C-alpha cells in the first residue's frame, strides 16, 4: 500500500503563464530517471510493471503524486480550449469502460485515503476526495456519466492515455486523451497503426526497434502489465507542448540562457505502461509525464552527471528530433560543473 | 518447473456430459474473488498434472465474457491425440483444483464490423459461444452457420437458437446438408467480417471460397485448433541455459523446456501466434515444423522453430 | 514479361506516407473503379490486362483532370464497355455518389482507386466510412503530386498544395508540409514552420507539382 506519497499535500501550481510549478525534494528523488548508463540510444527497454519499489514512481501501478490536482486543472483548461484532444472512435466504447474500471480500481486499491470505489453489480459508486468528486453511475451506460467513460476517468488521472485496438497483428490508436504530450497530435494520429504513428521518429525504424516493441506489446496479458521509459526536454514546466499550440510555445525554445537554464530547462520523463484490457482486448497505453528542472537534477549528483554525459554524446539526429538543438550546449555547460569525471554507479537510482 | 504465466488457481465446479464426444468443464476461482472478464474468442491454458506428465493445453472459453463467476470450456474427446482430452474426460472431476492462465485472445471480433458472419464446424463452435454472448450485450448483427455431424453432436444448438433465432443456420452431415458458401459469401453487406472455426479442411474450403469471391484478407478471420501431435522422443540442448533436455513422446518442446524450469515466452501454444519463436543454433537430422507461423523460406533455412507444436527427428541446439 | 515501370513520381519516405501499387484484376464478382485525371490511364491498363467478362461486371466513375497537361480520358474509358460509366466534374461532386455505391455494394466487390492522392485519399476515406478496411481497396497513383494538407493548429484543410512551405488557407500560418499522412483526414500534416522566429519566412518552392 503506497502510504508515503499519500501523506503529501497536493500543490497549487501552474503549468502555463506564470509557471509556479515546483517539485518537493521527495518528488525529485522518486522520479523515474530514465538513464541507467552514461549515454543514450533507442532500445526496446520494456520490462514488467510490478513489485512496486517503495519511494519510487513505480510504487503504485498507477502513480498519483503531489502535482495531481494542479495537473487535472491544467488538463481541464486544455480540453476547454480544444476538445479534439480527447477522442474515441465509435468502436472503442467497450475499451473506454475497461479503462475506467482499470484506473478507478487501481487508484482505490493504492490510495484508499483519497479514492473509494464501491461496486454492486453494475451500480458503481466512486469518490475522488482530492478533486471533490462523488459519482454514482451504471457501468456500461454512458448516459449515467457526464462524459464518455474514457474522458470521464482520464480527467481524473495524471498523464496521457492512448487506447490501442489490436487487429491483424498490429495495434491501432483508436482512442485517447493527449494534453501532456511531447509534440504529437491525437486528432491527426488517431486511426494510425503502431508503425505509422511512430513514422516521424528518426533512426529507430532502421534498428528494428518497433518490430520488437510491437511483438512484446502484443504479448502483454490481462493482469501482467509492462512498462518502459522515454524522455525529452522542455522549456518551462509546460505540460501542453502540443503541435496544436507549437506557435505559442515554440518561441520559448530560443529563450534559454546560462542565467536561466537551471530553473527554466526541464528534463521531461515519460513513464509509459502497457495494460491488456479484458473485455475489449485492447491495450491501454498510459504516458505519465515527470518534469525535473536542471536545478532539480543538480540536487542528485549522479543524475546531473549522467544527464551531462548523455547530452554530450547524443547523436545529432536525436537531438534535432527531440527539439534540443537550441539549448543543448547551454545545458551541457551548466551540468558540467557537477561532473567530476569519475564513473557512475550502475542503474538509474540515486546513490 | 517454470510456472504457468499469470496462473489463476481454480476449482472444477461442474463436469457436464454434453454428448457422446463432448464434455463441458466449469471452473470457479479458488479464493472466491471474481474471475477476469474477457473478450469473446479468448482461450485459457489449462495445466494438467497427469501422473509424471505435465501438459499445458489451450481451450476456448465458451462462457459469456461478462460472467466473472464461472468459466466454461468444452472439450472433444480425441482418442488419437497426446492424451490431454482423455485426461480431462476421464480424470477430472468436480472439486479438483487446477491452474489456468488468464484469458488471452487470438480470435477476436473486429469491433468496427456492422455485421459478423460466422462459420462453425463441430467443436469449432466454442469461440463463437463467447463471441455471440458478447455481441448479445454490446450489439452487432450476427449470422452463424453451424455444421455438425448429427443433431446429438450439435452442441449448444438450443442455446444458440434461443440467442440468435433466424440468424442461426444448422447443417446436419447425416442429412447431407451442406453450407452453400457461394450463396452465403456472395450476399453480405459492405463491412461484414467473416470468422471461420472448425476442422482444417472446412477452414481451407471457406477461406478459398472467400478469397475467390473477392473478400479482402482484412475481413477474414479464422482459428485453427492446432494440436501438438505426439512423436518420437528426442533430445535438445538449451545453449543459454546450459542444459540438455529430453522431449517425451506426448510432450511438446515447449513443455519440456518449462519442465526443465526454464521460462519461455508463449501465447497461443498452437503454432499460430509467433510468440514462442526460438532460434535453432544447429541441428542434426530433420526439423519437423508443424506450425502456421514460419514462412516456407524460414522453415527451409532451419534456423528457427516453434517449440509449442514442432519437433525434431534427430537432435538440436536452441538459443534458450 | 517485363515488370511495368511505375507511373508515379512519389519517392520513398516515412512509414506513414502512403505507398500505392499497380492495379491488377481479381476474381471478384464485381469491380468498382474510381479515377481522376491521369488515373484514367491506370484503368485503361487494368481493363487491358483483365480477362474476358471483366468489363460487364465493372463500373467506372471518372473525374477528368483539372490539372493542366493531364488528358481527359473519358472517351477511351467510355469505350471499355463497362456496365456503367459516369463522369463527375470534380472529386467532391463525386463523393456522395460513391458513398452510396459503397453502401449498397456487397462484400466481394473489388474497389480500384487511381489518380491523384486527393482522389485516392477521399475515395478511400469514403470506403472506410462504409465499413471497408483500407487494405481492401487497390490503389495506383498517377499524375499530380498536389496534396491536401491539414493545419495542425486550426484544423482547416488546404486543397491542392504544391509548394514547400505552404500557407494555411484558413488561418494564414506558414506551414511545413510533412509526409506524415492521416487516412482519416485524407491529408498530410502541416505544422507552423517559423514558430520560433515568425520573422523568418522561407521562400516557397514548387515541390509537389
């Protein structure tokens, strides 16, 4: 039972405009730092998602942290501005209910102080204390909820969610909510298969990464989720770095200087997990976002050192694809002062 | 002994003789919690400890996917097989504890389809039982054609008739009733998907007709109940694990690997899904490919094998 | 027999960029053929290579090219002896008609789409909306490379894009015309090319003539 995280208060903070987002020291140390060695290259890097390590973001199957309430507020703002960020093709209704069940049950099991789920046949009663929500509804009947099941529950769950239909030995992104993504459009990509929505990623296709990843994902079974980590960098703790708003946040990419890099440049970690959904046979693909500023990284010497070495050795195509070119050198210069050149310990956890 | 992936401990709650060839087995969860809901067309792997022999065999769930109290499978007795169905028919009784896997689905409905056209032969009716139960709840047009030897062996005709009414069409072999494939396949509205399950010749004939009539591959689905055939025992070396393992007469290579305590990937255990594909480092003698996954070139090249159904006449070294 | 050279000038690209084939006759009971401009040539080749009995079981829907330099192949197509021949003045005028054709046809009708990516994309989208999987429909690209483009910012679709970059005809942003393609929108993706520095305006080049 994930009790330590449940003692933390929820922060009041913003991910836009005045950017008051801050990580507490505990939140920094529990982050799923993505680099387990001093350089980075694409890998399938999937592993089983189980045996939650206490004191880490893997502790609970579906992680809730101090940013929960403010992230959900930012999500609601994005959806007000652009309802196309949450869509579900008509045949994905059953998968939406599977998703609602999975996320509600996971939250109620891991954080009983905050979430309660009572199930009496199809009559469910859900309480979400942090967001002040109480809802009685009939499982399977959309008319008993204020939104469709996918939108309803993901408005109460941190991170983006893609719901993938499995057909013809492939996975199809046929539903999702995407308000915290790194630069891709749900409205454009919905309906694409696994290789198609990954088409713009350089190098990885030639390495056969996606063939192996797809095979692994197709083998994910009910009750046995998997996970992997991905990463990029963001200027300001902005969750909504969508292509839709690129003309709004794009200019910020040129604003990093050596004076502001510590507090304005963020490592953006994506904890991706893969869950087989029982009734629809679809796969739920949560993409949970963790933001660590360069200053946050500097409080964990091993991580600052690693980040320094990863950025120094990053292949140019990856740097360009991830949008790092404008500020990579500034970040390298800032982080270099924490790197004394000695070997780092294996694994990603802090020393 | 490597453990069954994601095993659920169950108790046999009932064994029903459906007809002279088929028995139905009911399972309830041992700890009293609900069983997982599943999708129509799913199968479970049953683990059978038959004396010294450990078998892991997949069977389609024929119960409703929304019934989380009771799983049902229907097994046709096969006197010429490895002994799995004989074990189930003769040794399994109510009250026995067994281990089953979580449901997995390799024969799922295409949820986009406005209409589902199902062709079933004999015991091939089982996945359609759970699929029609699912569609009864979620909606979707169905047309089911079911060929059986005689009325007695028409397992579940009554239940399906109640569920589908005029959308069920039954063909009795003993009356020389045959499915008119050209007529059935020639008049389906745009968007219909075709699903076929039954004996291999029946599936071949249906797929052949569908393709000839211009049905696109993306609208055609089939499930073949491939059985691991028995064969001469042989020895294999698992190079990565550093062990030599004997594969018994009625044991699959996959079961032999698991019996040696080595965990190997699998999903369908029937030679169709590709998950257990293993590299053959070298072999002496002949690889006996019995799968439906590898291409002809891959089989001829001799550097891959599907251990769930294939065997070797000779010896071989695997990358496992 | 020599392998026919592709008539298409499309270069290989990323996995989400559509790849078209060469039309070839099947044993289906009926054949639904839809083409525009130079795509009429693909239909002529198709009928030429088809066995006897093909034409009476086929229907042709043709949009003569509005592109300078592309022939109007209506006469030649009409002479093929198909069960039905229909000329439409534009792709958009044709769509409601073929939507009805898709709705009323039976499984076992082979669909053939030939010509511009706009025609192929919109006809395919119409077929998908009727429940047909996109892989069921044969395609062959001929003629213009002009694209439909969805602006990721305002969601408006700009037709007949031939330049790189291109201006969104709805919101006016200057967009990089990507090869990333959506079947659902039947359009390529356009993303603001000068977001980081709006004062930088790269010149437009004709790259999709």
